[in-house]
C-alpha cells in the first residue's frame, strides 16, 4: 500500500515549456486535490476532483489544467510554464474529510 | 471566505516542556479541523482530525481541541522531544477543500 505517490520528485523547466505532474493513489479515494506551497503563502488549492471524470477549480487555478480519467490518477498540467509557477506541488486524496498527502514535486521554472 | 491563522509563526522550547500551538479560523461552519506535521523538504503527515461535532482528539502525546463558537483550535504537545521539531499546520475543512494556516515552526532544543 503505497498511499499517495507523485511523479516526478524534481523538475526544472524553461519558461514556455509544458509538463504534466502525475499523482496516483491506491486507497480507492473518491476525492483528489492539487496544492502548491510557497514561502509565506502556505498551501493553496489549485484544482480538485470529487470523482472520476470530474474536476473543479480551487483558489489559484490560472495557468494549470487537470484531468481525472481514472479514479486512482489525477494529472496536473502546465501548458506554458512561467517563473511564477516555481513552487512545491502536493497532491492529496481523501475519503470522508481526512486528506492524505503525497511527498511533493519541486518545480523550478527558469 | 475561510481564513486560518496560526500564532506564533515560530516557537523554540527546551526538551521536556509541554507546549500549545494555536490556530484560529474565521468561518465556524467547518466540517472538521485537521492538524498536520511537515518536516523540511517533505510532505504533510496527518496528526489529528477533529470532526465538527467533537471537542477534542488525542493521539499519544498529542491532544487537539476545537471550539467552533470562538473559531479556535489548539494542539497540545506533552513532554516535547527534539524529534517533535517540525512545522505544524492546521487546516479547516469546507465542503470539499481544506484551508490551511501558514504554520508554526517548532524547534525543541535538547
């Protein structure tokens, strides 16, 4: 039982490049979330999903897209990366109300 | 919009002391309040979750309380140890999402 896993752990992009972050959970949770964590700003919700095939915007969705084609996976895409998207990205999943977090992806956009 | 505040931002105590971390929230209509621990460069580990109908939860040396009427939660750590050094985050749950405080960085000095 791996819990919540994230791929990759680290990534460096140039401005304008695109990439996809993958989150996978093996706990059969319905809800999944993407957060970003920045110094002095805390954790902020980007997008979330309440089930397979559904997604919704969180607090800071601009510049990101998501997809939930399979219940166990939640993908976060950056179509044209900007330096302001340099951050640590966390994925989480939940049943009921307790959320369980992945180890994070550290992204740097140059 | 829910806002969560944690005071102090940092705290340093000698080993063995009992301590209290504070969390306040603006919207009392929360479903639950969750406390997390984050070690440097790591993800979030869930410590305690208090449902809105509960007043407190305990796990080992940790005790968390919730007072919805005053918009406050506290995390009590008994007999602190150097291994307790970490950042502690509280988060209030709305319908689907968590709103995080910015955390209290705890240092326990041997």
